C-alpha cells in the first residue's frame, strides 16, 4: 500500500459516492490507473464495501448504552452461542471481545430508556453464559464514525 492507495482510501472514507473521475482528480491520477488501483483495493479487502452513514437520531434511536459483559463460563460452545445470540440482536451496533474483565463490550442503541429496559429484560438477560452485565449510558458522543487514519 503506497501513498496513492492511502489517498484513495482517505477520499472514499470522506465521500464514498465519488465517481472514479472525481476520485482520480483528488488523488492526482488519470482515470484508468485510479480505477485499477480502486479495484485492487477492493480485491485485497482494504475496501470491504460501500454504505450510507445514517443518523441514529433521525431514526429515533438516540438512546445509547455501553454494556460490559462478564462471562460465567468461557468454554468454546458457550462463547460461540453467546456471540451468535448477540449478533442476532439488531440493536447491538458493535460487539467486541476483550482481554481481561469484562469479557465483552456491547454498544446498543434504542429509542429511549424504556426500550432499552425491554431489550435488557427480554433479550440481554437470556444470553448464554453471562455471569454479570453492567450498563453505562452514553451522555454525549464526542467522536463518531471517524475515518481511519490514512
């Protein structure tokens, strides 16, 4: 990955709807070499896809909680079952397995506190292998959806 590839990635992270012609102009290439580089970045997996960044507040999903999960059992079967169950909950925006305690961090969005409480009662409490869950409510988003450094 060279400087031009990094410029291509930086430009697309800022605006994924750029045409190849616009992208080529921003990175200082002609269209054909830019298009070849773009396809190669996609083929190698540096670019995994394209999508719209949607404002959660506009969709009425302005309540956000970070949930720290400590597992009671950590055998492979339990962890796989837990991770599959978490992945099936649409309100879980991110789920990360951590070293140490807690074992997992979940970022969850809902409409409000009542909706989060229902999600907690109906789905989160029944996740396999969980010993303890601790929720922290997000007061304010400072940095969100930042592009990766180029």
